[in-house]
C-alpha cells in the first residue's frame, strides 16, 4: 500500500497540532507549512516514524518575501523523499525578517550541511546549531546577501549593455 497524503497529514496534525498547517497537493508534491520553532521535531518525526520514513533530505533553500509582514519575510523550504514508498514532500518555515533564524537540519541529515551554508551565504538565514555556518561560495568579506530582493538584478551603471537590444526602452515599454 502506498503512503497516502491523508495519512501524512493525519499523523503530523495528531502529533503537532497547529504547528503544521496549510496542507495542499501541488501537482505531484504534497506541501505544508511548519512553525519555525518546531522544525527540528517535525523533521525528526518525518524521518523516524515507522510509517512515514522520509529518510532522504533532497533540498534546503531559502526564499525572500520583502513585501510580507515582518514575521514572514523569509522562508526556508525543505524537500524530503520516502524511498520505500517513493513519496516526496515539501514544507516551508516562515522566518522573521529582522532576525531570520531556524534550527539546523544537520542533527537529522548530514547532507543539510552544505545546503544550509549556501542558504546562509545567499540569504543570511542563520541555522542554529549548524557545525560550521560560514560562507560557501561568496567571499568571507562580503557583508551583503546577494539573493535578497533588496538588491537590483542588474548594475544600473553598466555601459556595455543597451536596453534597446533586449526589447526594452528607457520608459520600460517594448520596442515596436
């Protein structure tokens, strides 16, 4: 018998109550939200429960939502895979924009180490309990986090690029 999304939802809500919410099926991925202060407990439960067995952490990444209220300006997104039943899930933890921090997943999955370092490097999200949280791709001297949406996508001072060649005019209308 395949692991059904209703079973996953029932087990999580039975164990954690309102710390898990917003369950939805998006295409072939069962998705939900986890309260950031419960991340470690929920992840451990998903991994160690004999029925759920989400034994593989596929991905950890960050998202910046600068227009959200301050308590939901950042998020960490986790993808897990149950190899036994071939079921994948995705869940998100929203974080405070002034102090974006969440527990490290390295306690449960060693593979989270580099993924969390990359998320820290680009978004500035602090993973509490991480064994070596430092930049992984950018220079240690950087004081900014380049994937935050507060930074422009392009350098406005570039002289080697003419917007007309990219279908844009100075007033942002398309060229005819």
